[in-house]
C-alpha cells in the first residue's frame, strides 16, 4: 500500500494539523498560486445518473489510523479525505450510509464476507485486487516528489539535471527502484526511513530527498513551509507508484459501483472534491 508515514509521531502531527481551527490551518497551508488539485475525470465523458439498486443502508468500512485519508477524531469518530468523500458520495446519491472503522488488515476480508458494502480506505488498486473486487473510478494517487531545502527549490527542475547530485531515498522502496532504473547518474544516499533521509537533507549529506509525495508534503506542512519545499513536478509512473486508490466493492454490486462513479464525477464538477482535497492536504502532494 502507499507508504505509511515514517512513525507514530509523524502520523499524530498530521492529524493534529488537519484538526486545527480553519483560520490557523489556512495560515500553514500552501499558497493558492502553487496549489494543485488533481483531476481524474474526463470532461468529455458524461454519464446519466444510474439506479444504485434497491433501497438499503450502504455500509462503508475504513481504518482510523492513516491520516490524511482516514483517522480518528478526538470525539471518537472517524474523518479523513476518503471518509468525507464517502459521505459526500452518499449525499450526492441521497443514500443512507454508515461508516465504521475496523483494523486495516481486516478490511478486505470484511468486505468479501459481507460485513460491509464499500471500502473507503487507502488500499491501492492493483491487477490482483481487481480479480477479487470491483473498484470505482480512481480518486487519489500519491505521486513521488523531490524535496529540498526552501532556498534550493526550483519548480522547473528536471530529473536529468540532477547528474552527480546527492539524493536521499528510503532503502528497499519503489522510490529507490525508480531512481536505480531511471536516474543511475545521481549519487543515491539510502536511509532506513524517511526521518533519516530528512536528517541527511538537513545536515547537507544529501541535496534532495526522493519519496512519497503525501509524506513529504507533511514534512513541509509540519514546519509551516519554512524549512522544505518541493522541487520539480510529480512523478506518477504507475509501474513504480501504483494505479491509485478507489472505493472497493464486491463484484456483484456493480449497480452501486456505477452510482459511486457517477457521484464522484458530480463531486468534481460541483467543487466538492477540490474543497475536501484542500481541507485534508494543506500542502498539495502534486
């Protein structure tokens, strides 16, 4: 699955940031001029509203320990980008829905065994997963990004211009494999985890860190944007970084899948998707 954040401290820090009062959160957010909201919907493909099937309560299942996608609130509830997008889908379709948090490693079996109808969790869609489940339109991807110190950041940076540059990357990850195959001309500095890679950047042992865009966006947001910045654009090669995340359903629930796809398109069109993305990603990973 997408890289979980480096440690529990980082996870709790992000959850705390996302639960800040709106004015304070905006003060730490990325400037609007550079903020990118990804679009996964083709404006030339329009579908009529489908019938979601017989009336019923749609049971969404999620996990409560992976911000910003899904995490617990101080009141004991659950929120996050996937969770609030699921709620918006239900509202768009005028369906009654429940959302229950379960342990992450039980979610797929719970769906298969009928203990829920839809998974709203950061489980990347893969060829293997599609043999077991139906997947909605992709609504989230986590690109790879280059991170550097703020004074060194260049928006137009190309990978090829990093010849001989020291780049820190977490060992035995898709990000290391990508650099090994497509950027053998850099000086790779492997680290056991993201925090160690960031330490290399701070100390000057590395000039850049290459890694998961969401995790690196957290590193930017955690210092209010004063220490780090992205360099260049996002890397989205599916072979290395996955197809993305969609809502997962059982294969016999295709009417509901079509209804969710219709709702997701509508949430993009009316701006709801963008508002939720900005809310849960104070610094865009794109």
